[in-house]
């Protein structure tokens, strides 16, 4: 069976080559325009603008946080200074009350106490029931209520634990009683208050330490503990020596806590100074960013070869990924169509030259080149495919930058015409269009036969 008329093949070859040439020219124009424009806009407009807007929001949020910290630290420092002054006033009261507790006077009062107790024994007489309590050594248990009712002169023993003691036991008891009154006074001055957390942080630790120390010393005074010192050592000295050590330890706790409070004030003051310096540094950076954004105001009126775009800079930034995807779809579609036309032209050339003497693959690739040419080596196709994929990379990078700089929500979207949901829907549709463009190129490449049949 005779083959196609050579004249018809020649006419078809010329016709398809003309179609191919126009399509290839359109593709080259689209590739250069889309890739170049996308790259230029991304580098000169999109990336700096998005980055500076993101930095502006970051610096503004950071500055607001530092402002709150400065206010809190300033208020804390003011309160700290007031409480420190009050603390020193309270210490004057404490030192005054502590100075009134003089062991020498208590020891001198033993004689009076002994006489008072002797007078009570004379008034009562020799009552065997009272002998354990009238001995004056304090070894017996608490005086029963019945005996107090029987002898009204013993009624004060209910409220005075030292009433029936004499000698050193009375001195120890009287000293413990005065220290207990001092402890109650300290609790009133330094104890927990609901009005101020800072006050509790500054005062309560000292109150607890002093109360603990007083409790240990009182337990030692009554013979309930072999030692009272914070390190738990036994107290082997005389009462006067032990009380002197107690006073020194007591005052040492107060002075040490006063130093701690003063150091905390300095720490707060240093933290406030650091926060103020940080606020100035962030404010300077924010002003630089705002100034750069002001410089970019002239980009709000976008001029293109097709005229001025009917969108401002904010809308251009948000629509940029959509435009990139549209450009890629256009370029990929033109490449797919170019491949299809070159495939037909290839088959017609092979029909005219079945042996490939004039139109072998290498010559055909030179006569009718395609951007991603199946007749070229693999490395040639790879780097050209990478150039074709530049808009895809820009699209992904642009979306990530918008998300990373928080421009798809918050204050930036208040300046946009459309809502976040609409832009997200546009980005999703754009991603699908990129996949569609890639699919068209892939199908055209798969359908291309590098060794076509000799019949058209």
C-alpha cells in the first residue's frame, strides 16, 4: 500500500513548523517574563516588604511586653523602697523591745519572787496537796483547777506559768515569757498580710526564722531540748552566756535579712535599668523598620507593562502567590503545547526522512528546540526544568514568609480588602493550578516518542 503523498507531508510539515515556531516564541516570552518578573518582584518588593512588616509586628509586640515589664518593675521598686523604710521602722521597735529584756534585772527579781512565794506558803499553811507546787522548782504538773478554787491566792497561776517558780527556774520562765511576747509582737509586725505579695516575700521569712529561733531557745530554757542553736549543738554554757549568744544570733538574723532585702532592691533596680535599656534598643530598631516601610510607600502604585495595577502594595503582597501560580500555569501550558506540536513535526520529519539521514534527533533538536527537550541529554533537561520551577519555589517561599511573619491574620489583614479565608482559598486554588501545570508538562513529556513511526 503506497504511503502518503510527499507533497502533502511537506505542506503539513511547513504548517506544523509554523504553529510550533509561534507557540515556542510565546513560550519563550512567557518564560522570560514570568521568571524574570517573579524574581524581580520577589527580591525587590515582596521579600523586603513582608520581612519589614513582620519585624514591625515583632518589635511592637516585644516593645509592649517590655513596657509592661518596666511598669511592673517600677511599681515593684517603689513598693520595695516603701517597705524597706517601714522595715527599718519596725526594726527600731523590735530592738527596743529586745533591749528591755534584761537578764540581770530578771535575776535580781528572784529574791522578790522567793519572798512572794514564801508569803503564799505562810498564808496557805502546810497543805500536803500543795507541796509539789510550792517547792518552787517547777517540777510538778500544772496546778489543778480545784486547788486554785480552794485557795483564791493561787488564781493567778492559771495565766502566769512562772507564778509558783523560784530561783533560776523562775528566771528561765520569766525570760521565755518575755521572749514569747516579743515573738507575738514580731508576728504582728512581720507576719503574713493579704495586702501585698511583696511584703510577704520581704517580711515573712524573717518572722519565721525569728519565731523558730525563739521557740528553740524557749524549749531549752524549760529543759525540753539539750540545744537551741540552728546547728543543733548542745548548750553547755551558763544561762547568761547562752542568752548572750541567743541575742547575738537573733540580731544577726535581723541584720542578715536586712542585707537580703537591700540586695533584692538593688536587683530590682538593676532589672529595671536593663529593661529600660532594652526598651530603648527595641524602640530604635522599630523606628528603623518603620522608616524603611515609609521608604517603600512609592511602591504602592504598581506600574507594569499593562498599566497600573488596581491594587495597593498590601493587596499585591497578598495576591503575589496567586499571580506567581497563574504565571507558572501559563508557562507550563505553553511548554506542553510546544512539546505536542514538536512531536507532530518530529513524526512528519521522520516520514520525509525515514532513515534519519537529514533529520536525525540531534539536528531536529537544533532546528526545532524545546525548553525541556526529550531529545537532549538528561542533565540538560534537569537544569532547564529547575529554571522552569523557579515560580514554584517562589510560590512556596512566599506562602511560608506570609505565615512566618503573621501577615495572614492580625493588624495586617485589617488593611486588606478581602478576608483571611478568601486568601487561603485562593492559595489552595493556586497550589492546584501549579500541580495542573506540572501535570501537563509531565504528560507531554511522557507522550513524546524519541523514535516515532515513519507514518504521520
